[in-house]
């Protein structure tokens, strides 16, 4: 899996890095960030004040833990009915594994978890190294579309490759995709609920998403993935909202 992953990164870098723009070439050669996707569903009895305090506390972590290089969060605004009850998404990024290794046992992160747990109903955590990060450095104010897949046991490698290849082709087919990245789950926390892949698609707004969902290329992707997927989670959010 790691060998194929490394090969795919190389292919994608060659495919999307062929630009005469020096800035573009520099961006394509960067080591991918480690994305830490955290989804929360709070208990019914959790008050708005308690949830607000948790959100604020999470937002303070980037100033307390230097290994956090990017941070976004938001509440669900998806329209597909596949958020599985989750209401909040936090997207924390690290430069590498060592950044995550500093973050997880950090005293300030542990203090945050202590604050969180009394109000938490369920959590899902998926980490991935961002592959093919087209436009992913300019996503503030845009609509982030998080898609998690748990594939069926026995799915062939050929089917998995077809799914990955088709999803990777979507930005070329659908101009409304403002940014795109994906990767395999590598979280050490055991909170992934079986999800092995994360695809993170970004649109300027709901209008772009409205074009994307019924687009023929996206529907074709759905036809490829549907027979192979055990479950899917879709969560959309605007940063800070």
C-alpha cells in the first residue's frame, strides 16, 4: 500500500506540476501536509454555552501547540444527509508525523480532551497525508466538502485504483472545484470507525457544490464507488461558521 501510495504521489506531482509558473512548481514539490480531521457529535443535553466553550478551547490550541501549522473548523451545512449526526468538524494540519506526535500527548491537548468528554456523544478521527493538493493553500471563506469512505471487505485493488483515479480526475472535469486533495487514513488513535479514505473537495460556495453534485462526471464516480462502499460520511463546512 505504501509503495503504491508513493508511486501515486509521484505520478500526480508530474501530472499537475508541469507549469511554467515558478510558484506553481514550488507548490507542487512541497511535502504534503498531514491532515487531522476530527468530527464531533455532542450529547443532546450539552448546552450551547458548553459547546461554544469547547469550540473556543479547540481554537486556542494552535497558539499553544507550535506543531499545528493550519487550523479550520465549522458546523455542518451539507445537503446530502450523510453527516451521520456529526455537527462540528475540526481540520488540524501538521507538517509531518512528528508534529502530530507532539500534539496528541501535549498537556494543552489533554486539557482540551478533559473539557470535551463530558459533552461528547461520538467522535470520528481520520488522518491523511494530502495528495494532489490543488489550490489547498487558499481555502479561507470557501466551502469545504469532506468525504470519508469505508470500503467493503474483498474490494479488489483494481476497483480501488479505479475509484481513486476517477475521483482524482474530477477537478479537470468540474471547474467549480476550487481545491482538492485526498489520502489514506493513517490515524494512530483508532477512532476512524472503519473509514480508510478521505477526499477533501473545496468550492467557492454552495453554487459550486450545486454544479458538482449532479455533474455527469461526479455521477459516473458514484456509479464506480457505490458497489464497493460499506458506508460513506459527507460533511460540509465554512471555516469558522
